[in-house]
């Protein structure tokens, strides 16, 4: 193998997803992922800290998108409406990756450790949104409640969107879920 391998990270991700789907997360080793990608274990560890990171490597980009979008909404927007703009931006990021999202989700739900990691990721997203809302002048507990509600809408919408029978865009599902939340909190 040469010193430089084009798209090594993408090849490693592809190989890992294939192996996790075929054999299960626990039964797959880093050596097998690297071999399937035509790379070395050393190359794997240049891109990922461990085999879980293949599934969670995009978490920081997602958080940055949420925070940047929320911070850029007009200051006059109600907190939940500002969070809705951030949810729309996140939805747009996922829209073209439905099959990948379905595969990733199936791998995660089959493993307790990965489910726990996914919940930690969602909690981190909610904390980052709450902090951004506080910087926008939203007091507590409104900032935390709005952030947690926004992440709940995102989680429920995402899980509906990756369902086998679902064909609608994630943005439409997010809007419907947010409207449902607003109706529930309004007592309708």
C-alpha cells in the first residue's frame, strides 16, 4: 500500500458500516474494518479513536450546525421558533442520507453501549442549544426546556423519517412534530 490513500476516511466508514450490518458491532474488529477498506489499522486510528467513532464522528458537525443556525436567527424570534430554524437546518443535512441513517440507526439500536452513546450525543446537543439560547437572553428554565423539547422533536422526527414506510421529507416531519408539540403544550 502507498503512503497516501485517497478517501481513506470514507472507505473506512463504508467498510465499518458494511461489517457492522453483516456481523454486528461487537463482532467486528478494527483490523477487519481496515482490511475491508484496503488500509492499515494505523490508518484507521489516524481517522477514528475507536470503532464507535465511525458511527458518531459527525456529532460535532451536527452540534455546530445547530448552534450556528440558532445563534444566527433573529433576536425577535420566539425561542421555540428559533430552535425550529435550527431543526430545519439539521433536517436538510440529513435529507440526502436516509439509507445511511437507517443503517446507522439499526446498528445503534442493536447494541446497548451504542444506544447509551446516542443518548449522550442528544443530551450534548440539548445542552449546547440551551447555552446558545441563554446567550440570546432566554432565561432559565425556558432555555433548557426549549432546548430539550427541540431535541425531543428532532429525535422523534428522525425516528419517524427513517421508518421503512416513510417517504416524506424530514423537514415536513419535523414541522408536523413541532406543531404537535405546540398543540400539546397549548392544551389542544
